[in-house]
């Protein structure tokens, strides 16, 4: 399939994927909570959401977000509220462990808290409910669209490439974290990771909510 400036698209999307952000924080959070499986399933959920944004961009639905300040604000608040909820969920886990007298030296199985549907849902919703991704796809993908061919197919094709690059990167990141088993099996480290990423998620949500239209 012909894509305008395909090499430039590959370079740009790779750099943007490697840039730390919400996706990275969520993968790290779920890897620390559920191990490699949790991180990879979360990554799959995140990357699956890219196709939703690509399709919306192609058919013009995402354009509504840039034309209607009110609608954009509503979507932004929903996405921000979900991020904040994820962050508080992490902090609640830490506090719950502290109340139960979590021992800093206690070793617990990393995958004890693994839930496929939860990890998939968290990844997918965090991506789909992020209006920045929608606006980014709306502004970014058309730069490489060949008007002589289907915009929908080209957008989905580019989303597929983004899917592969992001999956490889995020799964490798999850793998590197899960290799440090002596850390991930430590209740103290897991709690600190949950607390850190939970705080980051809350900060990202608040930042998104407070941004200007």
C-alpha cells in the first residue's frame, strides 16, 4: 500500500512511541503488579485502541473534537477522570497493603494479581479515552495519506504499523522489568512502583483536565 513519505512516517511514529508517557506508565504499573503477562496484555489493549482512533480520524469523527470545544472538553474530562481513577486504584492498593501490615522483605508471587480482562480493559480504555491521541491521529495521519486511495485503509494500515512498533517496545520494556525478579517479587518494591506510577497517572489526569481547550 502506497503511503506518502513512508520513511518519515516510520521515523516519526517510532520516536513518538519511545517517548515516555501515559502508555509507558501504565505498562510499568501493570508489570509491577502482574508481571510480564500483565504488561504485555496491557500493551495489547493500548495498541488495540489505536485502530479506533485511526478509523475515527479517517471518517472525520475526530474532527468534531477540534470543531466543538464543548464536546472536546467532555471527552477530555472523561479521559482525565479515568486516568485519575487508575492512579487512585494504585495508591489504594499500596494503602491496603500497608494496613494489612505488608512486610518490606516479604516475597510474593508477581502474577498473583494477574487478570487478563482487567489488564486488557485498562490498556484499551486508557488509550481510547485519551483525546490527545484522537487529535494527534487527526493531525498526523493525513500528512501521509494518498488521496487517490482509500483513506480508511491507509489509516488502518498506519495504525497497524504503530501497533507493531508499540507492542514490541512496550513488551520489551515489560520483559526487562520482569527480569528483575528479585525486585518485582519484593512487596516493598511493588508498593513503591504502584505508588509512583499511581501518582504519575493522577498527575497526567489532572494535567489533562486542567489544560486549556
